[in-house]
C-alpha cells in the first residue's frame, strides 16, 4: 500500500466509469469540479460488454405489458414505484442517448420478414409467453406513430411479451458507453482517473464527505503511485504523485458495478468485486437483497479460466433453440432467465453433461452476420461456426439485483452518499432482472442522482443543462418551476 497521502477537493466524486457513472457526470453542471475514478482502464466496465440492447416504452399502449413483464420476471418483489419511474423515463433517456450520438438499428436496415424459428411454438409458450411474434424490423402501426422511436428496429428477449428492445448489432453496450465516454471527455470540468480504486469513504458526523482511493496496476493490485503505463492517468500529475488519495467532495456517487469478479464463472470483468458494498457495510449503510444474483442461462462453454463469453438472450429472441444431448428441445427459450437456467441445470444433470447446446440454424445467416457479428466472430475464434453448428452453452453468474439500498432519487441511507447502476438496489428488478432492463435502469437512476444533487445544492442552471431527458424526469416542469416546487429542506453544506 502506498504511504504518501494527497488531498483533492471536488464538488462531486463518482466511483466508476460505466454507464451509471458517465451519465451522472453528464447530468451535473459544467461549473463544478467532477472527479471520476475507475479501478481499471475506462473501457473495462460491464457497460462495454452489454450485447442485447436497451428497453424502451414504445408507446402508451405498451405500458401495462412492460410493467407486468418486469414484475413477473422479478417474481413481483420489485418496488413498483421504481419500475414506474424507469418505464416512464425510458423515452427521455433514449432521447438523450440519441442526442449524444448513439446509433440504434433502423427498421429499414433489417430484413422485414418474421422469424421462422420463433413461430415454432414450444408447449410452455401456451402459458403466457408467446414466442411467435414479429421481431426485428417490426413496423406495426403503433411504431409508425412513435415520434422519437419512429423508424427504429426492436428486438425481443426472454420474458418480454413484445419486441421493445433497441440495439446496435450485438454490441449495444459498447455503442452507448463509448459515446457517453466521448461526450464526458469533451468536458473540461470532468477528470477521469484510471487505475484508481476506492478503498473507503470519508465519513464526518455520519455524513459522507468523500472517498479514499489508491493507485492500482493492471492486475488491480496497489502500486506505489505510478499509473499503469500508457493510460490517461499517466498524464495526470495529481494522480501520479501519491499512493493514497483523499478526495473530499460535497457529494459522492457510487457507480462501481456488480460482483461477478467474486465468482469463478461469470460474464463480468474480474475487477468488479463489489468493493462499494463491502465499504458500505463497514459504515452501516443499508444494503438490500444481497442474495439476489442472476445467473445467465447461456454463456459459451469453455474449460479455460476467466470471464465467460455471453451468448445474448436476443439470439434466442430471434429464434435460437436449446437442445439436449440428443438434439431435442427441452424448454421454452423465452421464459425468464432463472427458469431457463433451472431447466438447463436439470437437463445437464439428466444427460450427465457439463453443458447443453444452442442452435441458431433456423436464423438466417444474413441476420446472424448483421445482428450478431460479435457473437459470430467470437464463436468462430473458439472453433464454432454458428451458422452451421450448435454451440455448447452453460449458465454463469451475470448480474446482481441486490446492492446498496437507495431511494427513488438514488440516495443511500447515508447523507451525501448516492449509489446508481448495478451496485445499487432501487428495487426495479425485484428477485430477477428482466433482460435489457439494466442499462436503462442504470441510466435513469444515475440521472436522478445527478438531478437530486443539483436540486439539493441549488445547482440547476438552464444554460448548462437542456436535454430532453431533464424536462421529462421533472414531469414537464421547467428548471425554475422544479426548484420552486422542490420539497427539499435539507441544509446545504460545504465540504469538510
Ligand atoms: C456480458 C454482459 C452482457 C450484458 N448485456 C446487457 C444488455 O444487453 N442489456 C442490458 O440492459 N444490460 C446488459 N448487461 C448488464 C449491464 O451491462 C450492466 O448491468 C450495466 O452496464 C452496469 O453499469 P454500471 O455503470 O453500474 O457498472 P459497470 O459498467 O460495470 O462499471 C463499473 C465501474 O466501476 C469501477 N469500479 C469498480 N470497483 C471500483 C473501485 N473499488 N474503485 C474505483 N472504481 C471501481 C469499474 O472499474 C467500472 O468503471 C450485460 C452485462 C454483461 C456482463
């Protein structure tokens, strides 16, 4: 552990540079000093890995169905208020993303015909999970009326009653996160320190006043203060100079992702080890549902150690089927993830195997190459041509529904400490996450954390913040009206 200790002062410190961290930074005013830290390089976050897509409320007629799908997948343990906020905010967030330059698949670019594989209905589908709907390229009449969403293609994943997922090939997370990162990099008031790990928070009189951080190397281990070679942190003298850094801040946002690094088999980056949760627990910050861990049914089976490669659920949404060792289907592939996982495990036990098979043979080759080029290429490198043969798949740890308890403004139980994204638990996902809800949930509630900080501090100014999302989140109020109707009575404090 480094011995030298430096002190830095920021208005807001954000731990994590995934979608939650980046979007909250973009929603804070430009006259404030924002420091973001990440334990690794900026591109090593789960946000970059997201494949399938991001959900959106397509139109008012879809509200009840989207709400019910989210609740059903979550075993009705979801916080209804949070689900409502997420769904109602979804179009505004997508509007922001498009404004930041994110490109989603257009309907005209997709083959318009329906999906032959999805039309072969499995018996379980009679139980309320129809799989035979039109998927990508859906251009029904509602879609035509959908203003902001007009002309986009929608795909579908497990437990969704209809296609409502926007996507960019099979690298939606990379498309969204790299665009957000590029916008943040344009901002002079936001600094990003790579290879800098939070080791604790600073607490004074029961309130959070910042964080303690330490330089780490590429292996995630503490260094003597030198940044890993070739990183942007090399150029940051404030970071280079000391081993331990105290960053005092008026408000702190924990956006440090999931816990997959603690598992042997996970789709997550190994450095995502739930550090914020351990620190929160130490300080008596409320945690929730620590046992709610989602296992993804389909990751590419491998004997090699390390991160497991995800085979996105939207592959099954487009018609891929699961097969046992005799080449027979054994489950409706579009049931919720926990149900499909249980069925695969049962099948593996019956068959005496350590994987089952996933066949994409009923998906047109052209569609595979266009919609899933990343999956196609990766499998090819592992020796499987998905256009010709089935691939071995196995469940692996994927997502954490529990986390640091937060209210609907992403406030934790400690004053001036916020949490957003996978590290937090605002109750949206209940006991099991509906596919493609997590990018959206991370963005919506990261934006709300930033909004709440601004509101509490009196920082809102029209000229620095004017994207569509802000107005929507405040239910149509202008910034001035919003401030006037704020019920906030919390004392505004300066940092310690
Ligand atoms: C393979 C894969 C595919 C997925 N596909 C989808 C999908 O299609 N749709 C969808 O909605 N969701 C998907 N998800 C889930 C989604 O990507 C994540 O839930 C979401 O991106 C989490 O964002 P985040 O900002 O909370 O965390 P992350 O993006 O994981 O970022 C966490 C950040 O915290 C930093 N950090 C961690 N600990 C520390 C520390 N101690 N100090 C400093 N920094 C720290 C990390 O370095 C990183 O920058 C997928 C996830 C995976 C793994």
